């Protein structure tokens, strides 16, 4: 790690900032780099520490933001600090790309769409395979900076880098053909790339969820402008260098950095986004995207939004396994996964035993600084869930019992290390409680009764249901939720409905 690998462009880096960061493939190297004296390729803060100034990636090249006044007010208005949540210290700066910069990137994507959309699928696949190979070769580099930027543990970051690699193994596009009975007519589906896309990803799993969108977009022949979260942009910046080294044709995938109000809004609203918008994030933002694109009916919208997911624990479970699965579903990645099972419902016959065992297991296995990374203290005393990226280690994972029905703690997505435990008596009551939420993204069902697995599992209002497991996914299966958890499905061949247009041709057989 850290050296130029065989087959890469070793003559120069795409950016002098990337050149410095690329060698920091251990936490020790990265932390020393952040604390080191000012270097010509970066700007520094008043203490002389590095500030990594990230750059947009447009048309196959890194682009410097427009020159501005050197006054503090002007500079501050155009950059967002990148902060290490574990220390609270600034290590970089994320540019807030203007509407003009967004349009520049979209023009690059538009120019690239024609050639890329007509490139054979096998040739596009080779580019994606090369991207996957380079991420794999620099696995520790990406994991280190993901951990620093997001606050997650290094172990968890490695898992997500591996998922990013898997994302680029997209299946080839398949179509269907049929003969119209009695008419001697052959009918077949023909799919074509939908156009230029806006890809917007959240802060909790920055690399994994960004590549989840990028890979099928490219595989199905579309081009895009991607905007990662302004809170966790570092691995997206490194990914741009991977695209450059992989020889991905200029303009096929562009990355602009910035906030939602300025950069994201300009991207979503632009008429140059002819294909559509793939967004993962909060429900309120998803609603705003639908409003902003209401008059652009041609845009495909794939919106993966919030979740407040139930875990149902029936009285026939094997206690140790049930506790372990429920704890993982509640507290993995500090509870900062949209699929986390934060509402736990336990059958009355085992409720007291489960609460005792669950509490002991969490106290022993989910300690701050070990399996739990950085997160914010939560104002639970006023029932005011706070969703946002962590900034420091204060409160341990929190378990709440005897929460009154209708409480915001059972309705709103906290997106942190907080779980509620409530009791139920019957199977019907369990289903009613699980479905009593405006969201419908995921659910966990813990039981040893095979008939109940289907009987209950098929009644849960959730796009993804795990039985006696959690977060085990075959990436080709459909991903998405019901109710307020979003619209559309992505994953494997299901992504083709997002990124392609389908037409049906009818042709005489004679």
C-alpha cells in the first residue's frame, strides 16, 4: 500500500493534494500528515496544520475553484471544514460548488454521454473492473480516510470499502423476447441509457453508498455528476484519482463537492440532468427533490429515504443468538445505518430475560472507541431525536424501555446509538406495532417457527426483511422501502429501471 501499483499512471498524480494524501495508508501516517507543517500543495490553518483542499473532478481532471478574495469572510463562504469526529479537529476543506460549476460539470457529462452510451457493454465493464481493482489495491488507504472523515471504526470502514469493490461487479443488461400468440409477431424489449444523472449520497456510508449509485449508472451506459455529502467527502475525493488512473473516459463520471442548498439544489434542478436523480438521504430532502423536479416529468427519481426499523423477537428464539443479532442491528456503525433496527419489540413471555441479557451484551461488546465510533450526545430527555454525523465520544449506546406508545422515540429516526425495547403479547400485535410508523424501509424477524417466518415476514410493511440475521445482502437484490422510506428500487438488474429507458418492438416473423 502507498506505492504506485503496476499498470497505474506513475508519472504524475491528478492533483498535488492527492499526491500527498495517497501515501497515508495507515492511521499513524494520516494523523502525522494532518498535524504536519504547511506544505505548498495545501493551505494551512492558523496553527500550521494541514488543510486538504479538495477539488472537483470534471471532464477527467481535477479543477481548482475560482480565485477569490483572500478575506476570511469570502473564503469561509466558499468552503466547509472537514472535521475528524473523534478529535473535533479540522483536517481539510470542502468547496461549495456554485451553480456555474455544477453546470460546467453537467456539460462535461452531456458531451460524454453520446460516446459512452454507445460503447459496448463489455468494454464499459472492463473500465468498472479496473476501478474495482484499484480500490481493492488501495483498500487500507480508503478505510483509513473513511474512518477519519466519518468517525466510524477502522474495522467497519474496511467492510464498507469491500462493499464498494463489490458494487462495481454489475451484471450485464438482459432483455426479454416473446412471440405474440396467433399473430406471428415477435416482440422484444430494447433498453437504452436514460441520459445524464445526478447522484447524491449521504454521510453515514460515504464510499459504499456513492459507488452503489455510480457503478450501475456507468454500467448501463449513463454519465453523471455526483455530489457526496459535504460532511464526508474525503473518500469521494480519493475515488476521483481512481477514476483517472483507471482511464475512465473523460466526463463519464464527474464529482462536484458542496452543500445541499447551493450545490445539490443546482444539480437536481438543472435541465441538463435528462436521465434522473438517484438520492439517498433524509425524507425532507427527498420531498424537496420531488418538488424541485415536478415540472421535469421526464426525470427518473430513485429516492432511498429514512427508516425507523422494527426488530421482532418472539418467545421461541435462542436467547443468545437473538440478543447478538438484535444488538448488531441496533448499534452497528453507531446506529448510523438507515437499516438499523432501533425499535425492538419482544414477546412478553421472555421480555424481562431479554432486556437483562441484551443490556449486558451491549455493555460488554459496544464500547465507545472500540466497536462504537464517534457520535453526538442525544437530547432524549426532551424526546427530541437529533440526526446528524457524530462529532465526539460522550454517551455510550442507550437502551430505553417503557417508552409510551406514540412517543417520538418510536416514530422519528434518531440515527444514533439509541434503541427502544417494548413488549407485545400476540403475533398480530407484533405486526401492528412493527407497521405503526410512517417509514417502511427494513425489518428484522427473530423466531424459530418456520411458518411464522413467512406468515409474519410477508405482512411487514418493509422493503427488506431479515429473518434471524441482519445486513446480509446479495447486492443484486432490490433495495428500497415502502411508505415514506422512498420510491424506486436499485440493485443489480433492478437498477436498470432507474438508469435505462425501455421500448418494446413488435416485428413480423415473416
